[in-house]
């Protein structure tokens, strides 16, 4: 299973991507799924197993206001936490 | 009739094939080329014109027997009544849009992912100049491009450009194409999108 992280702006997505890639975490940039909306059109998708680690790194990097969704089977999304 | 195109650089063999097929009223012509990409390019061209193609490899050379369809000229080759609109994506940079390159790289990634979800996909995707970095080793969009290829989208990378960037041996998705094929695709398109 994967989760999708939404940020307030593309600058934050870029900062988060950098932070996570530095730790070699397997993440992917995706267009924000149409079912979800946010101010920014780009989101980060990652395997659920590394979600906590990723959120920790992102938080330590000073990025707040991250919204997390779980991708559930059938392609829909569910707000997570 | 046999035409020797050995030693001729791309896209000359394709141009020669086109001229030969135009002159030919009916029957077959054999074209000889000395490398696999010329062979593939000529084959693709001939098939696009409705010709039958039979390739035999002999001592490193390729003999392509091109059979012209019976009913008149190449352009008269029967086309189904309703032709789908042809949309071509011409991707001339590894970045989407002009401005910040980090942003451009992200936008390109997201654009290609979004195409996957579209019902009417552009076909082919043409990669030219630094666009060929997207189809080569180390690209972060290979997965999306492979999925597009799996959905029937042709992925064409400019051979000259691959060569220029030292990526000739590193193409990881789609095929090496040439200016002849690229120009033809652009001219035949109803719509060209330039992300």
C-alpha cells in the first residue's frame, strides 16, 4: 500500500523530495489525484512502510502542514491520521 | 530491382525507399542496408505505407524486400473511412516549460504520469534534443514511459540527439528514430503538443 503526501506549495514538495532522496527513500512525485485537491498540483507518493520515517524527516526539515492520504484498493483515497 | 544503400547514413535509406516505392507501379523492390537501425527505419516506413516487408540478414547486411500493395500509389492505400485524430507530443527538452529547471523536471514527470491516465493519448511521443535524456538510462520517467509504451504509444528518440549526448547505447525505452520519421509524424499530425 502507498500513501500520498500533500503540501502547501510546490516549493515544499521540492524541499521534501530533496530531504527524502538524500536518505535514499523510495519516493515518487505524482500529479495530485483528482479525488483529492490541494493548492499545489504535485504530491509525493511513497510506500506506507516508510511513511513514519518520511514524516519524521519532513517535520525535522521544518515542513509542517503535510496532509497524508492512503491509497486504498480500487484507486480511491482515504485521509490518514 | 535491388537498391544498394550500404554506407548511406540515416535517413538516406528511408528517402531512397520512399522514392523507389513511388516509382514502382506494382511488385517488389529490394533495399540493402548495412545496419539494424536503418533496417528498422525502412521497415517502419514501408509498413506505414501499407507495404509488405520481408527482411533477410546476410553477413551483417539487411535485405529488405518491400512489396507494394496492388491498388495504386502509396497515398491511395485504403484508409478506413473514419480516421482518428492524430495527436503527436513533441518533447524538445528534458524540462517542461521555460523557467526554473528543477521545477521543469518535476512538471515533466507529472505531465508524463498524467498522460497515462488520459483516454486519448498522443502517439507517438517524439523526444528530441535534451528530451532524449528522458528516454535514456538514469531518467526518472522511464517507468511512466514504459507504461505508455505498454499502452501502445510509440516512443521515438532522435538518433542524432542520443549520439550528441553520448546516450546511443543507453536508450532504455522506445526506439531510435530519425529526422525523416520525425518530420513525417509532425506533418501528418492533426495536433502537435509541445509540453
